[in-house]
């Protein structure tokens, strides 16, 4: 037995109980009808003229019903006699190559066949100006030469900064459409100034290029479209902040103000750009965002298969496992930090041989006198929070909470012979 095992030998792993968590699950069932009603607003229809070549910016990860949103928008533009085409709009994603970004779209289900129009993918950009602080403003070359520009994106809180406008239409315009150079420029001065730079860049692009409208969605706690809207440039400037506030209300959450230990089974880029959503965990990659529970020690156990070795976010945790580290692609993970300029999440957390010892290490270091009374929560990932597990010390709190329901007796965590959960 090594020194680590000797230090952790007598640290108890608490008994856990399964809990069902209730969130608002209202969603739009007939999305095509809801979106078409918004598109048919007179001021939106009037912005589209027959024969216009219109660049449709698509590309954010994780949007519910993205293919349908895109196809309906394409259909609407074609009905008005326009000639829409897709421009991949995802900053530096897809390896910052034209073919890579086309492949990312295909992975999201967006192909020329599925949405009914051409895809024009290029990493070439046009510089259209500079902000007063000297930051250059770029836009995709195909979008720059189009007769009109339309953007589709979900509005949600950002994971690294706070401001009236965070992730949404303006961010898609400034960073998504800016490709690698635009993303790099917007990140250049750090997240401290993103709340200023994102809308400033977006406003310049909307002023200098023929921006027509944005298709915005809000999703409920189960990542289903709950709200869809279509906004003119003026409406984006005046209303995106209100929609973001609504998006925050719809977010899932952990209904605990303070936890001694949070265990997360898996992280990955398909879960969040940060591997796990800091809005859920309360652990942020920068000091410019806040919210969520106060977690003393956090453990991440594994990677999703879809993240393909990108372990961005593992550095935000206190402990991880050897099995996670063995699956890391260091080059891909570090590239994430180099692009965003935030490298703390790409560091490797203190690594233990297996799940049991990683959890024991978190319990040992969580600064309480009686380890048997540790307040611990285990989740699968930050997207799936309707079923969680809580330690014995939290059972009475759960019983009194209107959004949570205890659905099992206490049980021991099922470790296999290697000390990993299964």
C-alpha cells in the first residue's frame, strides 16, 4: 500500500440516496409553426427581397432542433425569392479549417440535404473596422459579400463572464462569424472586457453589413426549445438582455447553497464548452462570472466519448482519476486554452488511481470535523440534473425542498474490484 492509500484508508465514502429534481419542462411542440409565425412579422418579411443572396450563420453546439430551425428559416427565405446559403459560424472550432467546420455542421445534422441549401465554408475573413480600444473586427468572407445576413443561435448565460449580453445572437455575430481571427480578437484582452467587446463588435458588423435578423431560442432545463423569437438588428440591441435574463430563469440548477463535495461522473465538450457548466457547479474558469452553489471540493471521474479526448474543464476540479487522464488528448485540450486565453481549466487536477480514492480525497480535504456527515452530491453531468444522488447528511434537507423528491433508500456506492463506479 502506497502513501496515498495509507492517507485515505480510513476516510469513509458516505451512503447515498437517489433524488428526483423537478424543473419547468414547458416546451414548444410545433416548432415550425411557432418559428414561421415570428418570421412572418411584417418588418422581418420586408427585410428580404427577391434575388438576395443571404448568408445564414449556423454552428453553435448543442442547440435543440437546430436542423429544423435552419430548414424552416431556409424555407422562409426561399418563399420570398431569396437565395440562402449556410456559413459555418463557430469561431475556431473544427480545427480552424474550412473542411473541419463543414464536418462540425454535419455532426450537428446540418447538411445541404437536411436544410435545403448550399454550405459555403471558408476560414478567410474580411476586416471591417476596429473598436476604439484597437481590437480588429472581422467577418467571414462569404457573409461579407452577401446581400443579407441572418444568424441562428440559442441565448444563454456565458460561463466565463457576466454582462447584459452574454451568449446569444451578438456573440454569434462577433465571434462565430468572425472565424478564428474574430474569436482570437474578441478573446485578446481577456474575459474581463468581453461584456463590452462582444456587443461592440456585433453592433459594428450590424451597422456596416446588411444584417437582416436573428433567430433566437431559449431552452428549458431539459435542453428543449421553450421560446423562439425573430429579432431585427434594433430588437437584438434592445431585447437580447431581457431574453438572457429569461434564459437564466429557465436554467437547471442544483438546489443547494453549499456543498462539501460535488462528484461529476463525466465532463466533455458536448456537455459544455467548459466540460461542465460552471453555472451549475459554481466553479468558473475566470473571476468575471458568478452564481451557483459554493462547493468546497469537486471531483470529475471521466470523459464523454463525444469529447474525443478534450478534457477542458478538468483543471476547474480539485480531483480527478487516472482513467480520465489516460483518455486525455493533451494537444486538443491545450489548444482550447490557447484559443480562449484561459488555461486554468486545461491543467490536470490532482489525480488519484480510481474513483473511490478520488472521492475519498475530496472528503478528506473538505474541511469538516466529522467525515461521516459530509454533504455530498453526485451527478452524471451538468446537462442531466433531473436525477441526482445525495449523501445521508442531505436527506432531511431534500425532504423539505419543494423541487426535490427522495426516490430511494440509502445505499453504498457500487465500486468494482478496481475501485471505479459502474
